[in-house]
């Protein structure tokens, strides 16, 4: 049951952490068992790794899950700014780049606090 899953997560030190429940190997289940699982775990993602459509759906759901609460904005990173490119690429989701003389405009998605932290650390300018 879901309570057992939550108990196990607490035992390994995961408390109040957002989580997705993914149930694999649904290709081995009959229709009534799938229905029961959907009722018992309404938020669960039921997949079969053998079905490409299930794999794509799972990837979309995971990406959407992690992007919850993110904002999209543009930031300008001067070419002369040391270290910024690495942080942009590892800490933000880069959607687009526009290279100009002196630097690059990045269209990014991330949590607002992370964007603000980078802006402050590197004194970056935001959207024009």
C-alpha cells in the first residue's frame, strides 16, 4: 500500500520529499489487477518498459514533475564572465541561445530562487 511506501521512504531518510510512484511491468498484469492498482495508487504511473509509448510518457511526466514551479526568463552572460557558462548549463534548463557581440542571451527555465542567485552572484542583467 501507499502507507508502506511512505514508511520505507521515511526509514531511508526521505521526509516530505515530492515523489512519483512508478509501477513497472504492467504488461504482466491482467485488466482487473491494473484497475485495482489504479484505484489503490491514483497518482501512480503504470508502465511497461517494453512499450515505447510508456517510456515516452514516463519521461514526459518526470520532466513535468521536476519543472513544477519553474519560471522562464532570459539572462545575458558576457563572454568575459568566468564560470558562468558552466553554472548556466548545469543549474538551469537552457531553452535557447542568442549570441551577440559581448555575450549570449540565454532563455532558461529554473526555480526563481536559482535564477536570482545566479543573477546576484554574477551581476547578470535580465530580460530587456
